[in-house]
C-alpha cells in the first residue's frame, strides 16, 4: 500500500506541474519522459488496486522504477524554473561547467553607469560572461567600502546609483551579452546604533523604518554583547552577530518572506544571479527555504568560508548553488609564494567542494585586504601567473576581481568620499557617489586597477571560453615551480614560477599550425600581436619567461615573429623590479613588473623571452618595504630584441 500512497502523491504533483504553462518549455526530453513514467506507474498501480490486484513483486518493481524516475525528474528541476534569453546563464543555472562565456568579473565598487559603459566598451567583446556588482540596496553613510554591506532598507538607491541606473546597467550589459550577478545581503542589517541611510531612511540598530523591528532579529544571549566569538559553536555562528551587524531571524517566516521579496525585486529588474554574502552565518535550511521562494532560478554563489575543525562546512550548501571555495584561494597563494605550483595538478581530490560546484578566485575584496590571498602587490608577478592558472585549469568557475588601489583597509573606491548634493522629491541628499570606474586600453586609470583588462587576463578568458570542458592532458612539471598542461586538443598553457627562463619542447594534442600566445598579445588578421608558436606533429618549442607564462589555443591562430632571450643585469644594492613598455615586462605598471633575482648579488638579473625584433623602452624600479615605488632617473632605457639568440643588457642603477 505504500506504493499506492506514494503514487497518489506523485500523480498529484504531475497534475499540478501540467497546470503551469510557463514550466512546460523548460522541461527537457529526459524530464518530460520522467513525468510520463511517473504518471503511467501511478495509473497502473491505482488501477490494479481498484481491481484487487496486490502482487508484491509488481509493487516493489514499480516503486524502484518510480524512484529512478523521480531522481531523473527532480535532479536538476530546481535549477531550471527561471526563464532567460542567454544560453550561458542557463548553463550556470544548471550548475554544469561550460566553455561559453562562464568567467565572472567582480566589479568591486564600480557604480552602475560605469559598469554599463564597460559592458559595452570592453567586457562583452572580451568574452566575459557575467559581472558581479556591489550590493544595490540602501546602506549606511560613509566613504568606506564596507558601508555597502550594511543595509538599512531595500530601497535600490546606494552610492552606486539609483533604481533606474541599476536597471539601465542590467539592460545595457544584457545587450552586450553579459549577465549580472548581484551581491546580496540576507544575513544582517547595519552595525550602527542609529543614523540615516544614503537615501534618507532613518534607522536604529533593530528598527528599520517599518521593515523590521526588534523581534525580527536574533538575540542569541551566548556572549556578553551578542557578537560571535566561538566559531566551534554552530548556534553561535548562525544566531549571534557578525561584528555587531544586526542578525536577521532567517529562521522566521516574516524575515524569510521579506528577504525573498527583496531578491525577487532584483530578479524582476533582470538580475541573472545572486552572490549570497555571509552565507555561513545562515543555516543552509534557511537559505534553501528562501531560494525556494524566488520567482525564477538564478545562478547562486554562496560565501561560506571554511575553517579548520569548524562544524559548519561548505558542503552543506552545495544543494542550493555554487559555493565559494576559499581553500582554493589560500592553496594558490601558498603554492605560488612558497610550496611550488607542481602540487596543483589534481584539485578535485583535495576534499573541497567539487569543481562543478565551486566558485573560485585568486583574490576578492576581503582577501586582498586581510592577507589571505595573493593580490596585485604580490611579488614576482605571482598574482598574474596565478590568475592565468585559475583560468586555464578546469577546476571551478572563476571570478576575476576588478578593483582599485588603496592604502588603508577601509578605503573606498576613487572619489568614493566626494559627495554631490542632489535633489529627489522635496528632500536634499548628499551621498551619491560621483566616482566612476575608468580604464586605459590594457589596464587601469585614475586609481582604478581594471585587472579584467590586463592583456594576460583577458587573453586567458578567451582561452577558457575556447577550451570549455575539455580534459586536462599532457601535464609536465620538471621542477616544483614549472608546470605545463593541455586542455584536450583545444589549448595548451605553460607557467614558469621560477626565476630563470624555461626552454622546452612541449607535447600537445593541438593540431599542427601556427598559434598566437594570448598572454603577450592576441590574434589579428592572421597575425600575432605578441609571441607566436608553431605546432608540428604534436610538439612545439618554446621559451617560457621567468615568472611568466605562455598560452595558445585553437581560437587564436596566426603567425608571430617568434621570440629571443633578453638577459637584464643591473648592479644595485637593494631590491629591484623592472617595468617596460612591453606587456611581458609589465606595460609600465610597477605592480606587474618582473622581479630580478639576487643570486649573484649585487648584480640582479632576469632572463625573459620577448618578441623577436621588437623595440622597447624600460626602466628599473625599487620597491620599498612600505610598498612605495622609486623609479630610476630619466631617460628611459631602450633596446631592440634580436631576431634570434640572446641579448644581454648590463647596467647600473642611476
């Protein structure tokens, strides 16, 4: 009789699903078949029961078949209830790795108008799939970056812009083929005792202008000030306050309904995904309940920071969506700075979230400040080479940070502290952000870093899009700081984290032909703007520069000028780097300069493969312990790379 009862429930579900018109086009053939199997099984069992047929074997067999059909139906259905015009967004919703524009840019602190412009001017054509934008709701006032993460209402007016600008940004990015993922705050409200939000909403710590009152928050009573102290206590982590931020009662019906309402408002404006901030501080059951109330199924990525020995684990959240894998971030930092990158071959056997469910990053807005990752100031070009690795390796779905220079932990974006009075209705406000993200052709401008425009990073986005889900092949690692591997017959990358150039003959599954290195340039009209390599019968010869990389793929073919080795030798009595007009030497950006080896101190040296025949200018720089940079005096040094062989440039600091 348990089969009869089960089937009656399943048949009711089937009939309910059939009454939802917008759901039908979203069911694939496999799921439609599963529905029909369920209906047939149920009708057979119910009919046999009415006829008095009670054959135990029939009942058990149909129960097993019914279970399989249910798994087939429900396995991916929760991720497919939304509608979208983008195949890449559908792929993210289904949580399946894709090679079609899957890379996310975290446009940290960019305002809505500047993101819209950047989607049109660069992001779409560069092949990025999504932008992750800062929280759009009204928040506490102040120039600090973290004010965005302290909501006071769900009015869509913030330092980034207002509701109409937010909607225009989404529409403009969609027109450029770019989806929008919104940083979303469900865990908490503000940490201030009282104040007025950027859109004029008054608030106190547990009273938010008719939205929430005291009873809508957790008051855990486990610590004197209700703030989290003991991360070994699950209840404390999920019901006490994170740094005095008023902790919402996400286990209550009213709060769940209100948070889902806010998220549905974002989705109604066209948002394609949600990044759930501080997800670790909400029970997975609470998060699942709220995502189950969404009007469509967006891409979900969740901030769940792993801690050794802690009871709350990232694996608890994988049934809801992707999980940000912070262990990946720290492992990359340790490998590129200390342990050696040869250890990075097999990342799906580390006990982490599986690659198909992991959202990965080299750094984000938190870790670049707290020292738990590489960042743009990391030595020896490691931030760039680690980003190249993350875009080449098949593990996870990568997010690239695009941020700004800062000197203090709290520093907001450029111009973030310069407010402009504006009028709305009968009220005067003075907290609209007047700054906007600005970039140069291949980097940042006016304090913005624009890492997403770096030649090596944007080139690797094209690499990842091209290789898709192709398997990793031909892994070689002659020493701990040198690795190379292919992605099936579609791409090949070599990364040299050592202080000397790596000369090698590489084996590859790439078809014979001429390929452009997408780290140093691109393919244009059949020619390479950077280095070029020729694959012949499964091999090619290359010199991988010290602290650098090369990458080729079938989507960037063309003839290049080849390369020659240039040896720089500088006599000096301190720590050195080198900046130059060539992308291999940093494009005049000190943060991307090549560190020189002190093995023969006081002569500092580096051997670098540069495009044959290229004329370039360069200077040596000194990086002080406080992070400041001292350039050697003018004029710029200048040289020309030979067509073959080796050029040695010997000089002294001036």
